């Protein structure tokens, strides 16, 4: 019986140890389960944050792409503006040349107009002189006819004498 008691005491001791170990294991298990829950919550939180960060990353990549596109557009526009400015500069030079040529032509035209007026006045003067000479000629011819008639009359009178 002593042996049984010892055995029983030993079994009780083992059972108590096993219970203590089981309680300790359950406590550890609870602790680990709590840690697992905490870690799962942290994983969910991090996954959520990761999703948010990925969304922001996509937005930022979109903005970067848009900025690159705008930069390319700006460079293209700058090239176009430079080209247009060169064209404007060339057109301004052509305009200056055309205006200079126009001024020269206008000046020459004015000079031609002045000369034309001068020649018109000269032509009018010559026409007046011609008219005067024609008048003098007509007067001289009339005198000549009168003189000839007088001379013919004188000759006729002289012959009759």
C-alpha cells in the first residue's frame, strides 16, 4: 500500500505537473493566440496601409506621367514658339524690306509725277507758242494776201497806164 500511495503520490505529482504544464501551455497558447491576433491585426493594418500607399503610388506615377507629358508638350510648344518667332522675325525683315522698297517706289513715283507735271506745263507752253505762231502766221498770210492784192492792183494799174 505504501507503494500504491507512493505511486499515487507520484501519479498525483505527475498529474499536478501535467496540469501545471497544461495550464502553462494553455497560458502560453493564449499568449501566442493573443500575439497571433495582434500580428494578424497588424498585418491587416499594414495590408490596408500598403493598399493605400499603392493607390497613392499609382496616383503619383500618373502625375509623373502627366508631368512628363506636359514637359514634352512644353518642349514641343517651345520648339514651335521658337520656330514661329524665327518666322515672325523673317516676316518682319521682309516687311521692312517691302516698306523700304515701297518708300523708294513711292518717292520715284512722286518724282515721275513732278516731272510729268513739268512736262505738261512745258507742253502747254509750247502749245501756247504754237497757237501764237499760228496766229502770227495767219496775220502774216493775211498781210501777204493784202499786199499781193495791192501789188496786183498796182501792176494792173500800171499796165493800164
